[in-house]
């Protein structure tokens, strides 16, 4: 100690405590900074999700029905957000990829019905039946006399209608018998249906008869009830109803050999015009916030996040599909017309209705059987606090099915149905945004984990049966083409080691008979299938290109 300087008193215990505290703060600072950054990022994501869903589910977009101005507004919005995120356009025209959707039959302008020189209004006073031939007939008709080589009138009040019967099938059976007996045309009157009900039937694919067949409304039915003799001139012609749907496609090109596809459909029900509303008498806007503005919003946020990330072992393709509500039209078209071949796809993630995460119901994940890596990877990724239900099937009523049928591993994220499903009340205010953020984080982490892995192996799974009123205990082992609009059931895919594959039925075959049953549409197929049990033997007739083939099968 130098002379003249005061003595120093040092509290070593206190000094040590200060040093420890300083070191601890230094260690915690990065974690605190990271936590604050994560909270900030989450707030941004939550805000974006709410912005996207609120716009997509707004009245302005009129329910985003495929082929409408509302769908176009939605497509333009999605494209603008993809551009803002820095994605490259990967559609046919910029970000957009268009496709045609069949609407079944429309009444052609050449169709007419004249009764005693009064020309009736098509679509209101008369409607051709979907099984009508495109032909004309005329004659002098007595209301209560049905004779060969003339037009027959059927008073529907005389039919014995079971409450469980299909009225269209009753009409078809009577018209078929009339044609066999020599009728040149048939008119049904005094039916209980409205013109709107009958118009719906025109979208049903039905094998045509050989004579023209019409239905008339209650106003014209009274004329037929009161008439003593009639001069009738009828002509049926159909036009093909088509509208244009639009997919939106954006790309992150990391110059990799394989591509991860992230998809969500953005179309919804409009005002319920396509008869798929669960509030059929409510013609107001069906907003579709959960179905599927929620999945679309997540798609856009993942695009933004992955573009800014360092996850660059794979390319990324973001596809917002339309036409899903009509039968997977958009995704099927995309997989068949993508500029990037499906063989280079690593896997596909589909998000459909992920906006109502309920702790009691939890999260549903489908497709885990489509690659051997999925089960373990999902167990590592999804927090144990989230109740999760798994399904191995690669097929189902959403767009991942189209990719599975191209031998691409898939996953399907879904938070379940609810009382607002397919109703106008599916609104943005009912979305669980925190829950959707949780699902989005799971998907991102899953993608992050696969970034360091080789391209995933694909495995085939059991088929997930289409819902129907029929109950059945057997399966043929085919995946129907839901976009098929002609008579029969077109085979989109065949499962290994099932009756169809064992018999030799192939993709693109059209099933026209199953045992004694004629198959006109998917409902016919399901009803026929419900009549068989395990061990039964029968035959399947298919159209293959220009020929017919019959196969023996055993369930």
C-alpha cells in the first residue's frame, strides 16, 4: 500500500454476487431477445391471418363460388400476396391457371313446348328431364289416353310415391316404360317439385332415353287437368354448361431437384347455387371463413415465411386450388397440367379447414401412411399438448387426393367440422386465430425437419370410402374420378391387392355395371356395392377406350 493513500475495504462476497448476476443477465439476454422476436413474429402472423381471412370471407367476394367474379377477386388477392412475398409466378398466365368445370346440362334456346298454340317459358313453365333424348315430338293428345305413336301425359298424382323413393328414378322408370310401349314423347304434370328442384336434376349424369321427356309446373298442370284435347309440339335440346375455374400458383425456386407442394383450396359455395349447402333454403352469402379461407391464409403466411427462410434444400410450390367444393376439379387439373412434373414432387401438404382448433377435438392429420417417415416425424413435431387424431389413408374429400393418385406422399391438416360447416354462418369472427397459428407452426416445423432429409419414399394406403347414404362392408378398391360428368363411374386409381386390381381393372376404366346393377353415377355404384358382403362373387363391366370388358371379382 502506498503511503498517503487511504486504505480500501473490499466486500468480496458482494462483488462475487454482482459478477454472477451480470453473467446470468448476459446469458439470458439472447434468449430474451429471441423470445421477444418470436412474440413479434407471432403478432405479425396473427395479424396477417386475420387480414387474409377477413377479406376472403367478406361479402364483397360473394362466397367465392368457382367461376364467379367473387372467385376472381379472391384469385387476384392471393396472386398479389404471392407477389408481395417474392414468389415467382407458376401458372399458365402469371400466377393464374384456368380450367373448365362442367355444370351438366343447360336448356338450349332451341328447346320449346307449345300447347294449343301457347308457347311456354323454358326453365319456368317447362323443364326437360335430364334423361330426355334431344328430339322433337308433336301430336293431338287426349289427356287420359296414352297410345302408341303419340305423346303420353303422366299425372304424377296417380303415382304411388314412397317417402324414401327417388322421384327422379320414378320419373325415369315411367318414361322408359312409355318409350317401350311406343310413346313418342312424355310430359309429367302435377308433380310436387318446384322448377328449382327440377333444374337441379340437370346436373346429374343420366343415360338418355330415346324420346323427349319434359316436366311442367303447377300453372301448366292446371291447363292439362282442365283440357279435353291438346295440340302439343315439343322439342328438347341441351347445351353443355361450363364455367372457368382458377388456380393460383406461386414458386420458390431454390434450384433443387425436388419440390415440396403446399396447397389449400380457396373456393367456397357462393350463395349455395351448386346445391351443396347445409342450409339449402338460405340463399345468402356462404362466407367460408374456415372452409377454406383459413387454409388459404396459412398458405400465404407459409409462403412469406419460407421465402425469408434458409430452408433451401428443396423448391416450394404454393397452390391455391379452386373447384374443390365441386369435386377436386382444380387439384386434379393441376396435377395433370403442372409445368413441374409430379414425379419431382417430394411431398404435398394440404390444409383444409384449420381455423377451429378445439382442445376437446384437437387436430386431425391424414395421409400418415403415404410415407414411412410420417409417423415418427409427426410425433416429434406435434406438441403432446395437442390432442391429435391420425389417419393413414392418402385419399379423402380434399385436394391431397389428387396428389396421392400421382404417387406423391401427402399430409392433410384439418381441425374438424362444426355447426357452421357449409352454412352462411361460417364467418371470420368465429376463427380461432391462436389455434390456427399453432397449426401453422406445426406445418412449418415439419417442413423444417424435412429440409435435411432425402426425398421421401411413397407408400400406398387403404382407400378412404366416399360418404354415402348406403352402408357397405366391402370395397372394390377403386378411387372414383369425382370430376367425371358422363354415365358410369370412372376409375381414377386402383388399390393394390383389392378385388379391382386382382381382376385387372385399370385407371381410366369406366364402370357401367356391377353385378346386376346398371351404374350411371357414383350413387348408383355405392348403392350397388352396399348389396354385397365379403366372399360374394360377381362381375364388373367396364368401358375401356372403345370396347367393353367384363371381369369376374370376389369381395
